[in-house]
């Protein structure tokens, strides 16, 4: 099997006995380091976590804490601010430099406000808690901090995996381009492309790394319809209507979506050990041969227009994520995005002016309106607005499938959430507990009832 087969097939290798034993080992408990120069405080904090599956260490000062971290790296540490020698803020800065993944919590009753705020601004402090603490709040804060630790680890692993996948796909894309299609030579032999066009095509292909068909169409040398007529008449390729095909997820998983989009191919169905593959250019024998080895099946190419393949890819995989530039275009156009009216029950005492006070920033209003209008236009049944560590992801559920549609900068989270809460008559000051509400909106298209649910997460409120 080809060296590129790992890009398409996720078949797990047989696990060795050693690997099996590793998977059966229980996950190591989280390690927590408590730093306080008062012994009784350390004991009290240890009692808070006595029912949790944590491994708790204590240290009486910053120097002892750093030595303890050298011996046993901890996922989370809680430190007092006022200690002899190095204070808590300085300790957390040092820990951030040496152990950046460790979650750092500052717990104190007599803090230097300026020093603490400086540490928070530097990113040295994850959370700041005042004494006397509430045991339940402290346990929740620690649990959320450890969840943040796990999420960061998973995010780092995903970044590495995505970088590897991007490199693999780039390698495969270059390989596919290097297998020049016989389409141009065939058209030249039939006097449909002249020698000058053929030479220019090869130069453009080397420079732009585009497919043969896309270059011919882009330069308007021939229409795709004319090319397909030749392929059907002289080479007996079967032409199919992709609208009639319902493609199974297992078939789609055989070839990455990015590769399909780049080379205008789409796996349709499997017939025994033969894969039916829709192609805009079935003359690309090099690509067919490589796919034959990578998927481990014979390839039967069938003919379909590149636009139809692109449309089908959008239907099955969803459209490419909108960037913030696309968002600015959407909410800055001439569509009636400001014509969303909030319908208030007549028996409510709250006026619309009171509802909108404090959240009448045009970007927030137009952003929410744009999201609602786009969801209505696409006949979505759900809208999910979920904050991540470095962006806000907006997802629409369309025909039962949740699809990423919009990535929004994190600095817009607060006005976005506040605007939605105002529309749903929820408490915009309450961010730590779930809330439920409803909105009835009137758009130029229809009147829609929305059920709103807010849920606090580690990165902010999810709507």
C-alpha cells in the first residue's frame, strides 16, 4: 500500500500487549500544590479537597514551592499572597516562566491591589480568590481550572495533529499536481487546444499548482460542456447527476474533504472492492492510480461537472467557514439586517428603550441580526454560539447536522451575549448560572420564535 495511505485510512494497527496494558492503567490523579506560610491554612485547604481524587502537596514559602515543583510537577497551585521573602504574585510569575501549563490561583485576604492586578494583567494569575473562601466555590474554581488544563493539553495536541495533517495534505496535493492529466494532450491532438496554449498551460500549472481543467476554463480556451462531450463520445465516460446520490459517511471518510475540493473529486459509493469516484477530469490517470493504492480499492471514474461536485461537497461537508472579513461584508451590506423587530408581550412592564439601554452598540446589534437572518435563510433549526480559547464559533444545525458557519473574534463575546440576553429579557449581570428565555422576532422573511439558553463555560457564556 502507498506511503500516503495514512492520509485516507484510519484503520488502527493491532495493539501490542504492552500498549494494551497502558490503556488499562487508570489516569493519574491531578496534583495540587498549596503554598501558605500558615500551617493551619494549608491543613484547612487540604480538608476542602479530601473527598476529591487529587494528590495534594503543601509548601510553607515560595522557595519550598519551587523545589516541590521540581520534584513533582503539578497541574494546579494555590498560593497565599503575603509570605516572607517572595510574595504570591512574584511566585506565580516565576511558575509561569518555568511551568507555563500549571494553572495558578492566588488566595489572600491582605493583598497589595496594584501588585495583584499587575500579576493578573501579566497572565500569571488564572483566578483571584479572597479569604475567607467558600469551600464550594473553591472546589468549583479548582475543577474549572483543571478542566482548562486538560483543554489546553488537548488543544496543543490538536495543533500538532493539524500541522501534520496540513503538511501531509500539502505533500499529497503536490503529488497530485505532479501527475499531469492527459486531458490537455488529448485536446491538443484533437486540435481543440493549440501548441501555444498547451505550453502556457504547463507553465501556469507549475506556477499556480492548479488542475489542468481549472486552467483551461479559467483562461476560457474551452467550455467544460465541450470537454465533457468529447470525454463521453470518444472515451465513453459515464456522466452522472450528483443530485440523485445520497452519499454514506463511511464513503466520504475515504478521501479528505480538502483534497476533494482542490481536485474536484467526490467518492460516490463502493461496489465490492471498487470505488465509484465522480471526477471533473477523469483523464488524470496519475491521480486515479495514487487513490487506488491509498484507499485500497479499484477506482471507477465517472464524469461530473466541477460546479456540481463543488455544490455536492458544500451539501455534505458544509460551506467553508466564514472569516471575519466575510462577516463584515455580510453585516455591512444592503440587506435589511436592522429590520429585526423584538416583539414584546403587551403585559410586560419593561419598555423597549429600557431593554436596549447599555447594549445599543451597532456592531453587537448588527452581528446578532446577521446571525439570525442567516440562520433563517438557511432554514436552520438551532444556533450555537460557543466561545473557545481564541475565537467564538457559531454553528447552525441544518437538516440535523451541526455545521460551523462563522468564526468571531473573542473581544465581541460580551456585547454579543449581552445583546442576546437583552432581547430575551435575561439578567445580563448574571454570568455564573444558566438562564433560559425566549425571543419572538419579526424579520422581513417571517416571524420566528426562539428559545434562548445561556450556559457558563470556562471560556465564557455559551448561547
